[in-house]
């Protein structure tokens, strides 16, 4: 039986890389003002061997279907 463990410090990584993260609507601000930072963090998890990448909210089947093409173009 395969076991998949899901754990990541996305919020911690964002707070290290974006000034004022952790205050107010910082996660929305990160996605709006610095999407490259969020993308870089996800890429680093993939490079480290992650096989599952998630997001907190606002992701639906259309977004998931488009993900391989988006990652290939970066």
C-alpha cells in the first residue's frame, strides 16, 4: 500500500519572501502582487520531489487541467 503524506509550509515560505506577509489579506496580496513568488515556491517543491501540489482556494477542475501546460511553459 502506498502512502502519500501532504505537508508543506506554503504560508511560511510566502511570509519569508514577501514583505508584510501574514498581515491582512496577505495570501490574496501575494497571488495578486507577486504570483511569481508563489510559482517559484511550487516549482521548488516539485524540484524537491513533490508529486502533489495544492492551493488553498479558488482552484477548480479547469485550473487543474491547465496546470501541466502552465508548468511546462515556465
